[in-house]
């Protein structure tokens, strides 16, 4: 089948299409029938799966690739998250991969020729206890050594950057903040769509509505996946399915140290621009940014038990809203429009897994938990390197599965407070 290309998007393309009543646009990505064999099959068309495919093509020239998705692309956590992007992590391997991702985000719209609406508006993580003050100052020192620009800011500067904040706080006054000026947000589904379009333009197959129901192996080597649309053979298989990672691993006959829990978000009615920074209040636990449409985008906490309902429990909504009302009293008069959840894949050290597995030819990319949207380009870059070469490059080396056996954790649970 010839490759269907979407054409280059530009102001000239818009003008040209306007002459023809916009009837001439081709589809952004093709919807091909699956073939019975590919060199690489990637399960999961979220941001990480699609970015893996994109960098396999771009960096390694491997385009005999299918990305297989049980629902619609970006319909998992990639289209459900609160889009916070930052790279102010404590440990060196984390700072390296998250900052690689941030650098790629800075140029992603140009690279993909698709507007992902990256908005480096700045991000503050509030310190509201002495413990947090010490923790965030330590992170600033670590980031300085890693070459990641972050700074400690005093409460007055927090108030200057976020006039709607209550720095007195009824329970926890704001004692300062960890500020990353390069942090911000991007449009989550545009990230998935942009990568999907670029993959499709390279001749890769992005196949939606195609659940993987089984994995065939022989002599310790992957052979094929069984899907709702038939058997698909492959030389290499990448499992990039976030909250469903343990289920896919079980199909292949191994176990992963992953717990799957719901994480929730809420969005308010749109209001006039009132906050042009992302604020995370980790002690009271809630975080907020304003979308381009004017909605306040609010993130909450994870349920404390494993579940696969993309909903989450009610008490988190109450706790999150309570936390944010004390931090931003003006939002008490806002109506909330929508609430939803996603199934996040948590590891014990709150760091991801990019790794070969006990089955030859199968690789996993998971464990991004509550904070993997920001990592998508860096993760895809590192995962492509792992799949193409069969061994991790410098960005993925610390995130192998063997770290759990050998006790070499990359502990981000304390550093990040919450890891969004
Ligand atoms: C409410 C919420 C808020 C968040 N906020 C942030 C944030 O502010 N910043 C941040 O950096 N991160 C955040 N995250 C985390 C972030 O969304 C995830 O880490 C990231 O999107 C994971 O991307 P992914 O591509 O690995 O997974 P997903 O986007 O979930 O993609 C996996 C795909 O695999 C598919 N799949 C599963 N099983 C099968 C199967 N058997 N066959 C075929 N396909 C299958 C799913 O349908 C899904 O589309 C948040 C998450 C949630 C839920």
C-alpha cells in the first residue's frame, strides 16, 4: 500500500486550502489494515508508544513498525493528564531524561510540524513546611550541579508571580517555592496526534481499536501478538501500556513491580486569565494551571488501592478542592465542569522502567506513574535506542528492571513530593 502523507502544515497550506473551501486536506494519519508481520510492534498508542515509534524512524531509520492501540490514540493517560512539564528532579538519571524531554518539547512543534501548544510559562512547587523548604533547596543545589536551571524563591516573589495565591494560608503558610522558569504545559492530545501523524507519514501503521489479547513466545523469544484483528508476528515487541503493563507482562509470562491505581483530575468552567504560572501545592496536595480556554485545570491524588476504573474515589475530589480553596480562595466560587481518572503505573521508587525483559525481543516502557506526560519525548528517544540496539543507551541505563533485584533504586518519591 502506498504511504499516505498528510502534507506539510503552514500558513501557505491554509491559504491554499481556503481557496478550495478547505475540502482538500488529507487525513492527519492513515487507518491501515494490520499486516501479518512487522519488524517492531509497539503496544499502546499513548504518547510514550508513539514517541518510541517516531524516534525509531527518525533516529534509526526503522519504519517497519506498527503501533497497536485497543481504544483510540491518546485515549489513555496521555489524553487524561494535567499536562505539567518540568525537569526539576533530584536524582541525576531522572534529571537527565526529564531534561532531555523538556529540551525536545521546546522544539517539538517545529520538529513534528504540528502545534503541540508547548507553553513554558514557569512552574512553582510551593514549600509549606520546613521539611519541604529543606527538600526543595536541596533539589535546587542538585539541579545546579546537573545543569538544570531552577531557583529557590521567597514568599514575596511567589505572590508577585501568582497574585491570586493566599501566602498566609489558614493551615500552612507559603514559605517559598522551587521555581523552574522553563517548566510549563503542552496540549496533551496534540502531542499524541503530532507523533501519530509523523509516524504515519513515515509509513508506520498506527492501528486503533485493536486490543492485544495474547503474546506468543517460543524458546524464550517473542513470536507474535494475538489481537482483536488477528495474529501479528514481529521480531521485537515493545510494551508501552502504562496502567495495563502488568497485564501485558502476564501475557508474556513475566511479572513487573508495578501497581496500577487511579489518579484524578478536575476542570472548572472557563474564566478570564488569572494565573499564568503552574502551581503545585504538595503539602495540602493539589495543583493548578489555567488552560488556553480559561479553564482551571486541577490535579488531585491517587487512590491508595489498586483499581482499573478510570474514575477514582470521591473523597479525593473533596480533599483536592479543599486544598486548592485554601491556597487560592477565589476559586471557591468556580463551578467544576468535568472530573475523570486515569490508571497510573506506580513503581516502588517512583521512577520509570525502560528495560529488556526475561523474554528475548520484548522490551517494556512503563512506571511513569503520575508524572510521565512531561517525559514523553525523552522516553521515546531512550526507548527507541533500547529497542533498536537491544541494550539501553545512557538515558535509559539506570532504569532497568534489574535495579529492583539489585537495590539500585532511583528514589524520586521524596524529592518530588508528588510526581506530576
Ligand atoms: C489525572 C492524571 C493527571 C496526570 N498529570 C500529569 C501531569 O501533570 N504531568 C505529567 O507529566 N504526567 C501526568 N500524568 C501522568 C501521565 O499522564 C502518564 O505518565 C503518561 O501519559 C503515560 O503515557 P503512556 O503513553 O505511557 O500511557 P497511556 O497514554 O495510558 O497509553 C497507553 C495505551 O495503551 C493502551 N493499551 C492498554 N492495554 C492495551 C492492550 N491490551 N492492547 C492494546 N492497547 C492497550 C491504552 O488504551 C492506552 O491508550 C497524569 C496522569 C493522570 C491520570
